[in-house]
C-alpha cells in the first residue's frame, strides 16, 4: 500500500496519507495537522502524486482578551513584519475581538514549528 507524505506548510510536520485515506477524501474536505492544528483544504486528489492542499488557517489565542481567532495566509500576507528585541522576525496582526496588536512568531521546537503570540 503506497503512502503519500505531505509536509505541513506551517510546522513542517510530515502528514502520511495511505491509499485508503485518500480514497475517503474529496476536494473540499479539510484535514488538520496533528502537530500545530493548521487546517488545510484538499483542492485536488488524483492518483499518485496528484494531490494538493490549501492552507485555511491556524488558531491562536489573543494574549490581551483571551479570545481565540484564526490566522490565515491572507492575514499574514498583509501583516507588517518586524524584528523583535531578541532578533527574531515577527508578524504584527490585530485581534479581531479587541483590536490589540499582537506579535506572532513561528518557533522551532522538538515537535516542529509552532505559532506563538507575544
């Protein structure tokens, strides 16, 4: 049985899909990374390597109001990027609930990359 390995676009965790898994998946279905909880929509599921995903977003919690919100590619694409005091690169987004400015940073750890808010 062949296994398709897909790298999560957020944390680089390898997701493995067997032929049986793929037979159950249709374009429009959503899979979630076990490591970082990023949601990805299946946009194409043909035979062999003919498989594509689109990142829908990941959830984070606002450190100001404690409300959870989704961080999408569009949100990150329009967010300004700054250098934090420790030299790391962060994206600044506004919480949709309280409008607080939040610095988001992807951190490398033992379980791959993850998103943290500062």
